[in-house]
């Protein structure tokens, strides 16, 4: 249960550029899950109007994925993190590309959405490790 | 750890109005946590420019809390839920008011942010119960 | 008639979350009128590009209907109103659903837009009564 | 009286760039009324945090005034209107300036908000005349 | 090369409604160039999903063209400019219409995008003259 | 003259995520110039309301700087660019941080705005080189 999990969290994460200090890769992940579901629903439908609506919303949700990841990359991660995890730059660059025209924006392929989710999970793992230390 | 928790979740929740079916009270909670941190940081600062920036950002984050809660109320919850949980309407109305002018928008009071978080947690509990059934 | 309703209001208005005190159901109604016209225009056209544009704009206008109604529900209406008009919660919940995926967002049906307009008119009537008292 | 003006209109309104054909000066006027109320409320308050919030919201509402007026000027009014009403360009230019840095954005002066409202009313009169013909 | 040009510029221009004094017709032009490329790319593609994405993005970019032009018309140009260049009002009105439903929003015609670019260039010429004096 | 320069450009650059192929570091630079002017104007003013407006607008303009840079980093630059210019990741990360809380958002320091502009110019140089090849 997410709700119980959240209430157990000693510190929740951060994101606004005050900065408030509350960063959380879950924001990007929720949007990416949404993108995946959109692709799945389009695969199960043959209504062209539904496909159009799906395209409109997938564009927005993919953009939100990019935005949330960019915020983490710029606002949360600091030079020592990039030294400790030299793959971070490439990881973020690839993940945001995967939510763009060459990724989930460019089609309705569920496998692409899964690749995006996998990249976000790798980022989330590194994020979690940096929160511990 | 939120990141590990998320990867355990068989289905994460939903929110876009396709609808994709991915609703998650965590979205409102992350913004409300941010609002609380903003209030705490302002209490620790005597820089008037910082206070102005905090006011700007708190306004945005509180609005996001309202938006995410409105989406849950309209898009996720259905008539049978409102029958099963007759307190839901009032709960959402009070929670969104607590993120507005008479709540976290109207001041820098940490206690108000805590009240808002408590309301969101109640909503998240009901949400979790409806996901089980 | 919206126009006649509005002219009966002693003071029109209100909406920002200062709050400025200027709430007005006309904001939601104007957007819903737009949604209805979009559906009518699509019915009279067989240009697929026009239909795509209509889908894009109908999505935005429907979202604005939802937003303006949510603002009224949370920011204008107070506990005594909900006691005096126990149907208000359901009315707002149904109206916002009618502007969502199961309503005007989900198709180009003029009848659905009319249902939405009728709900908004009921809300506007109650709104007008509360302004008088 | 805005309300009386609106009630004279045989059909209300229109605004989206499909175009749906639903234009309505009431949209700009509601925002301008809000701006005026904000100025009045600030005059009655000596809370600096309230003044900051008022500045944030007045900025947004003034921008909305500008936007709604620009939409009318570009999307509703056509060359024959500009021939029939040669003052229209200046009227819109002055009105949008009055909602900008040299107008309501630049201060909390109620008289400036009244000037803005008067300009909008002049536009609304011309608008109403063009709808009749 | 634009980049080298920019570094040569003694003062770049301005646009925010503080006002900061940095206005620049390049903002509208970049968006209009984008609109033109979108039309060209659609002409070279027979993928209906690509056409839908192109419609979504063309709608946004055309709106940005309108916005950047409106800002110049209201915020940069002053009464003496309108006296010196009496064609300015019509030029801006036609340019913003060319980015709307009767222009680039309404279709994928490259020639329409070229007309829009030509209007923006005329505005940019007048703008450049007013900066010199 | 920027306007004359632009009309000489055979192809202007690109930015939307169709992608249209029109990227241009000028977008980030115009916003950063605006941020610098805002800081300068605040230094010359002792009006607290002006300072509040400046804070609001500086927050938005700095966010636009970040956004335009992120778009370049993700959408324009490709793996071969990152191999040829290994400093690019750090350059973008530092530039976007300079437009954030630890940079231009966090204060009214003109020197910080100059540092940001210098970073953008370095990015623009590399961008120009990649366009040539």
C-alpha cells in the first residue's frame, strides 16, 4: 500500500526550487506509468477519436516525465553525486530522450514505455543510495 | 525507502483523464510535504527576499495540492465509493480548503500544513481500501 | 437563460484564491458553451484535421470547465451552504465528471454538452440564491 | 453595468481559437473586477504577507485580462469592424497597457483598476453592437 | 551564425512585463519557423500518428507566436511609435490572425507559414528602426 | 541588429519536440538577459512592491532559462556530441543550477546573472560548432 508506505517514511522527498528539499523520483514514475497505460489502452481500442485523445495526453504526460527528471538532475544532484556516479549524466539524458520524440512521445509502443520505466528505476536506485549516505 | 516500495507495487496508481487509471494520493502528499518544508524554512530565516520567494512557491505548491485532490475526487471516486464513504465529499472539500486562502496559501503556519497532511492521509487510507476491494 | 440569470445577480463574480471574492459560474458556462459549439461544428465537418484540432481544444475547454467548477466548490461554497443545499456535493461531482473522460472529453456528443450545461445552470441557480441571502 | 450589457446580448459569447465562436468580454471583466478587489483588500490590510500574496495574484489576473482582450482583438474582431470602429485598435492597446506594468500590474491603485474597467466596458459596448448587426 | 551574432550584440532586447526592457521579435520568429518546419515535415510523412502530434504541437507553437507578438504590440510599442508607423496596428492584427484559426493553426499549408514569417519580418524591421532612434 | 541577422540566416534553429529541428540558444539567452535587467532595475529602486514584482518575474524567467537549456540538452544534443564535447553535461548542469535557487532565483545579484550568461554563451559556441559540421 502506498499510503501506508508514505506515512512510514521518515523524510519524504523534495522538488521545488526554493528548494524545499523534497525530491522524489516517484513523480516521474507516476507519469511514466500513465504513459504506459495509455499505450496499452490504445492497443486495445480501435476508436480513432480515442487514439487522438491518447496522443494529446501522452504528449503532456511524457513532457511531465521529462520535467520531473530534469528537476532531479539539476536541483537535487550535486557535483559529489556526479563524481560518485559518473553514469548519472548519461542516465538522465537517455531517460529524458526516452520520454521525447524518439521515445514515448513518438509512438504508442509499450516496450518503449517499459524502457523509460527501467531508466527511471535506475535513477531511483541511485537517488535512494544518496539519501542514505 | 520509497524507491524500493515503488518497485514492489504491482500496479502504481493513476491520474490522467484519458483516463489511464493511474491515480495516486502521493502526488498531493508530495506537494503538501513541500508546503510544510517551505513553512519550516521560512520560520528559520529572516531574509525578506527568501520569504517572498517562499510565498511565490507556496502559492504554486498549494494550488497543485488542490488540483491533485480535485482530480482524485472527480476522476477516481465513483458513486459507489461516495455511498460507502459518505464522509468523502466533506473530507475533500476540507482538504482543498486547507490548501487554499484559509489554509496553507494564507500563511506560513506549520500546524496548518500538518492538518492538510493529516486530511490527505485520511483520503489516502480510503483510497487504499477502495483499491483492495 | 444564462444571460438573464447573470443580470439578476446583484453582484456578479469572484474567483481568485486571495480570495478576491469575485466568483461567477459564468466562467464555467462560457467554457461549456464553447465545448458544445465545438461538438456542433465537428458534426458539420468531415475534415479529419479539423476534428483533430477540435479534439485538442475540447480537451482544454473541458478541463477549464472542471477547474472553474472546482474553484467554486472549494473556494466559494462554505459549510453552511452545504447544509442548506445537501445536493451540492453530488451536483459538483457529477458536473465535473460530465466535463471529463466519461463526459465531454470522451466524445463529440452535443447531448452530453447539454447535460453539462444543465448541471452548471443548476449550480448557478444555487449560487444566485446564496448571493441574495 | 456589465450585467445589463450581457443580458442584452442575444447570444452569449465565444472565444476558443477553433474558433468556436463564443467570445465574451465578460471574461476580461471578471478578471479586472478581481484585480480591483485585490487593490481594495490591500488598502484595508497592513499584513505584509497578504500584500505579497496580493501582488502574486494581481500579476496573474492582470495577465489574464490582457490575454482575454488580445483574444477578442485578434480572433473576434474582423477588418470590417476596424473600419466601422477606427478607435478599436487604440482602445485595445490602451486597455491591455492598463493591465500591464504601467497599469494594474505596476501598483495597487484602485483608480487604475477603475480605468481598466471603463476601457473594458467601452470594448464590451462595441462588441455588443457588432453582435446585433 | 546566430550565436556569434548574439555575443556581438551590445544590448539584447526585452520582453517581460516588469518591464525588463528586453523585447525581441526573434521570439515570435523562432516559433513561426518551427510552425513552418512542422508543415514541411507533415508534407513529407504519411504517418497519421505523426500528423496528430504535428497538429498538437503546431497549435502550441502558433499560440506562442500570437503571444510573443501581442507582448510586443502592448508592452514594447508606445503611442509615438503608432503615430510614426500607422500601419503597425493592422500589421500586428494580421500577423496574429495568420497564426490563428484562419492561418497556421487551421492547416498545414507551408505558404501560410511563409506569409506569417513575412509579417513578422516587417514587424522586426520597424522594431529595429525604433531601436535605432 | 538581431532582426537583420535573423533574416540572413538560411535556416534558423529548432526546438519543439516533434522535433521540428529548430533549436536556438537565443531563447535561453533572451530570458537570461531579462533576468539580468531585472537585477539591475531592482538595484536602482527602493520600492518594496517593485522588488516583489521583480521577484515574481525573475522566478518565471529563470525557470524559462532552465527549460530552454534542458530542451537543448535532451532534444538537440546527441551521443556523438557528448563524445566530442565531454564538458557538455557539466556545462548544462552548471548553467541550469545558475538559473536556480543557488543562482539567479536565489537573489538579485547581477554578477550571478553574468555568470549564467557566460555559461549560455559557452553552450551557444558549442552549439554553433555542431551546426557547422
